[in-house]
C-alpha cells in the first residue's frame, strides 16, 4: 500500500540538516538566527539582515524554511552557482553546507532513511533521487 503521508525529498534534506544543527534547541545559533541551514547571504550588502559571519538572520521560521527549501531545490536540480549538479551525490551536497565529518554525514543519512522510508539511501545516492520523492 502506498504511503500518502510520505515526506518530500527536499523537505527531508532540510529537516535532516536543521536537526543536525540543533534547530530545536533554543540556545543553538540556527534557532537564535531562525535559520535552519545557516544560510549565508550572497546578495548586495543591506539586502538581508546578517550576523558578523554573513549568516542570514530571519525574523520568522516560515520565511527561513521556505528559503531553505528553495536553496536545497536549486542545488538538487542543478540550478545553483555552487557547482552542484543533479547528477552529484548526497555527499557532495552535504559538503556545500560544510557537513564533512563522518559522524555528521552518518546522522544525516540515518535521518533521511527514516524520513523517506528507504534503507538504501547513502552518501552515494544521486541528488536526482531527492527531487523525485514526493
């Protein structure tokens, strides 16, 4: 039987990263900045509110979550200036977000396997897979 409550692949990636960053801990930077992916601003100065490290500060979680979904979507679909293509692997995407430690990558993969109900997800999973999961 098909699971009609299945999580979207892009949302699952955002949720996995924000969990890794400790978004639900009020003393975490990502919670304080309301920025689940710790997105930096590459826009002209003054367009977005940023902290001293150039990380965007959002006033509302929903705005930040939409920005995170958009950012992940651009990368997964190969429409980003980051150089990531939809044929790249999950490992490559995580590297763009500075998630390079084995422990952190393992946590992300574990989260995605559970969220998307697919035990075969690995660091070698092509990004195109996550765009297809709806």
